[in-house]
C-alpha cells in the first residue's frame, strides 16, 4: 500500500529518473536499440498502471523494485552523453 505522496513519487520522480538514466546510456542522436524501446514501452505501461490505481492499491515496494531492476539492467553500460 502506498500513500498519495508515494504514488506521486513513483509517477513522476522514479519514472523520469529511469527514463533519463536509459537515455544517457544510449547517446544523443543515436537510435535506441530494440531492447531499449521495449523497456521504454514497459516503463510507460507500468506508469499507466500506477496512474489508474488508488494509492492504497499500489504495492510501493514492488513498484520500487520494478524501477530498480530496470535501472540496474543499464548500470554496467557507460554513459554516452
């Protein structure tokens, strides 16, 4: 169960953080790999799911793990910016 503030944190801060993190791994002006495109799709879908729920329906720890796992997937890559 999440609070209203935690829902907003997941909706804005975590979504934007992971999006920027993946973009930095890609580089400016370069095409995204198919894997990155699929991860962006999953990220957007996850965000839509959060948006459609009441805060009480969101498992905050599960949501944080989703974002953390996605971010960790790209951690070993060097930034291209």
